[in-house]
């Protein structure tokens, strides 16, 4: 659900002193503030906003595991998308698959995410931008410019964030229009053909009307060639995109404001790098998809029929070499302050997204398994909140309505609707909810809170895999809850305990190969439920060292894994419904060793146990056991008043399985990966511009994003994240 932006007031708690402000910035390990003396930080307490629980809370008082990133620091560090953010949050893994599209970003938090991109599958981690839920990630390709803050909430968030947050939620908050006149320009050039430029303008037009505008262009060369398509428009993994966002704010009085926002992006590029590992497959398995006059194999397919360099592509089908994405949205947010203790908010939004992608599954020049694909989704949402205080009790309540209509169409070869479509999938989803959360300050040190949410979902879907359409509909409802307590210790450390409940509606199979009129294979799963037990400790251990640690145990019931096998004409994707228990520990810290040297660290460990299915024990897909990051930075003050800041970011992701089986024979174990970035920046005494030398993935680590064994071959989805070095210039005036 949306997160209402509430300015922190001077707390009535006696312990919110100068030290509390330092805690608020350092907590969650990744809130990167400017290096300041503790006395200067005290001035920042009123500007701190916490929106994770839709109420006024200093970040270290929020009784959940949360990481927060400051937008200006993200820009200085060169983090531009959710994939980059995922490298520095414990137990967060962001992968890309989605029919070979380069724009997809599928976040997994604590082992829960999105294995497939088709309209009948829902994400387990919800992503919000200024309170608007993004139902689909393919086609969005959200650029992290004009960002005030990013919050990553780990664990089920079913009370305040709704049905698709059983793993967690990612909340992106943009900079809102205000009276401060500012213009920011950024330019970045580098190896691998990196060309990037962005502009941000904020202006006040009248005492009651202001706006901000953000626009940019981002392009990067590919990693390989389409060796059998001489007229391919793009190289493998090449990307380019235009994007823009306009917000207008009208304030009629201190008690009422309106914000109208519109955004659009338009991207295009080459198919994501991937490789088909064949070993040896009889060609009879592929003959169904062949056409007269196309290249035909003379014997079994072998790895030698693909490419020696896995970042090249041997496909002979031009139709799958280009991917594209478009997304646009408009939203209206209205805020009322009815009194000093009562306020309300309404958010109305409309979003559309579409993409073109597709894979050549055999990965050869033979015309066998080429599957160009298009998809689209339209969503409308309305939310109304009523929030306030009654004495020591505060409350957040609301109503929510969401509707999504989407489709995926996969054709044989080049022409959609010219021959038998291999997949024609449509779904309409309607979701309604009512929620409330109440908090009570028992005393200056102890706070307790609890919430309830009632959700009702209905889905109507149809699927045609070329052998006849099937239709189905189903509905689900659930009551979610959460309970929490947090206590401020004498040393200002904060200890908390929480029970979080989450819910997700059932899902229809993504690619059901049903005989004509047979609906038995197109049946949705049951409600997906999650309950999380968590304890944590966060705060300032000393005046120069802050930390947060969380221990959790989460139990999931009726959780569907997507399992794909080859069928006549394409994939057959079914739901493997499991019960899963996840337990682990998460650590984040910030240590200011000296006035010049600061060290940020994060560490996540998760152990996932899945109940046996017919004597076979599945594993959680795309879930590394270990994640970690270390980020030292050092600042040198120059005689001319300027400064040089050097920063290194190291991130580690452990090995993981690409699908829900640990069978070594299926070869879907993905190796661990280690990435190193660096930035060296110079700023003059005026601090109105910064010039940075940067390096991304400086050791050119090549790694897998996903692996899928279909029974006939293995799809190895490769990263598009090669080494890159360049210069970045940012100016503010």
C-alpha cells in the first residue's frame, strides 16, 4: 500500500536527543548521510521521514528489518536501478530473466520473489513508487533518478502493504515539488559505450503552485554478436532508453495539497545474453516447430551448434534479437489535515506497460524453437487513508481497490496471428482491501502496535497453447495481521519483537498444455499465507558505531514454485505447491572510524527447508544462502576547501539453484559471484559540482542470473553486468 510521508516532529520521548539523530541516519546500515559532527546532525532531526509503517517514526524505532538508501548518495555512488540496490541489502537478490528482456528486475527477499513473468504469476515482493503499486516489472525498467529515498522492508508486510508482499516490500519515494529553486544536471560517459545524461528541475511558480521535472537518456553497448543475423539492429545485451517524469503540486492552504504526477519510459535494445546447454538432443523433439525452407539439422543437436563465446548468440531468427519496453503512468495524490490530530490521503493512479521480447530456446541457427513474445498490462488503483492520534494512541487505516488486465502472446516464428500462436494468455484481477493499524506508547520507552487487513481477490483467466482455449476464474479472501513491540534501552539501543502475517492470492499455471475443453490442468492454487516471527536489536553501540541485527523464522503454506518442462510446441509450466520454512539472520552496520574514514557492512544468512513432495525434497529457487557487502569510504579535505572522496563497494552473493530441485544431474546450481565497484570524486569548496571516476564490476565477473532445465536442454541466463569504467559529472545550480 502507499506510504504517507509524514515529517518527524520533536518526539515526546526524552531519549530522542542529539544522539538519536545520529542513530536515525546510521540505522539500517545503508542510510548514507554526509560526514558531519554529531552536533551538526542534531539539526537534521525534523527533516527525517519514516514511511515504512505510514506513521511518524525515527527509522531505528520501526519494529521490522528495514534498509534505507538516501537518493543523493545513490546518485553519487552511481546506483541507477533495483539490481544495483540488491547488491547491498542482506537477503535481497535481484535477478533478470523474463523472456530474455534486459529491463526486467525480479527482487527476491528472504527466498520469496517472482520466478516467471507471465500475467498469471504474481510477485512475492511488492514495489511501490510514491504509494503506487507496480504490478509488473517487465516493461517498467524504473530508473532511480529524482529519488528522495528507497526503503527495503524484509519479511511479510501483509497488513499495510497488501497481498503481494509475503517476502517484503520495496518503497521508492521521489522528490516532491517545493519552493526551493534547484537545477541538477548529470552526465556520464564510459567504456562499453556508456552514454548517460539526466536533468532535474524544481521550481515554485506561485505561492501555491510548484513543479519538478526529471528527464534522461541512458545507453550502453552489448556484450556479444548475433553471428547468424547480419542485419540485427542491436548487439546482444545492448540497451538504450529515454525516460521522463513531471510532478505538479498545488497547496491551497496548510491543510490541503494536491500532487499530479505523470511519467513515461521508452526502451529498446538487444536480447539479454543467454546460452542453451544442449549436450545432445534428438532433433525429433523439435520437428513440430520447423517450417519448410528453413535450415534443418542433419543429426542430434549438440553444444557445438551454439556459440563458443556464451555472450554471442547463434540464433537465426531476427524476430527474437530485439527487445523493447514502454511504460507510462499518471497519479493524483490529495492530502487533507482535518485537525492537528487527524489527516487523510487519497491516491488514484493509472498505469500501462508493454514489452516485446522472446527466446530462441534451441539457441542455434536452425528454425526449431523460436518464440517471439509480446505482453502488456493495464492497472488502476484507488486508495483512501484516514490517519491520526488520540492521546497516546495513533492509528493508520484505509480502503484499497486495484484492477489489472494483462496478456501475453507468444508466436511461432516471426508473425503474430499469422499462424498458430504457441501461447495466448489473458487475465483480469480485481483486489479489494480494508486495513487498520493501531499503535500505543505505553510509556517513554515501550511501544506496542497491531494491525488487521481483510483482502478479497478475484481472477478471471484464459489460456490457449495452440490446442484449444481454456477458461477459469477463482476468488480468494484472507485476514492478515501483525503484532509488534519495541523498547528503548537505557543506552538508546532499541530492541523489538514482531509477528507479521502475509497473504497472496492463488495463481493459475503460466503455460498450461490442456486438451481442448479440458480445464483440469488450468486450476489456481490455494491462498498463499506466511507468518514471520522476528526479533531485532538496532541503535548506536557507541557514538561512532551503529548496527542492526534481526533474527527471523518464516513459515509459508501453499507456496507455488513454477516448474517448466518441454512440451509439443513449447514450455509446459505448472505450479509445484509446497510448504516452506525460512530462518536466518541479517546484519547491517555503519562505523565512523575517524573524521575521514567510514565503513558500511551488511550480511545475510538464510536457511530454507521445504517439505518433501512425493519423496523428493525441493529447494527454494534463486535463493542464495549468503549475501554480504563491505563499503569503505575515505574523505580528504584539500587546502583549497575542496574534497576528494574515495569509495569501494564489495558485494557477495552465494551459490543458489535456478529451479526447485537440487538434483546434480539437472545442472541448475548457479555459482557464487563477487562484484567490486569504486568511485573517486572531487568536489570544490562550493560543492556545486562533482567530478567522479568510477568503475563497475572492475574485475569483469561474469555470472548467471538464472538456470532452467526443461528436460531436453538447459537455459543459462547470463548477467548483462560486465566491467565498465568512466567519468561522471554532476552539477547543481
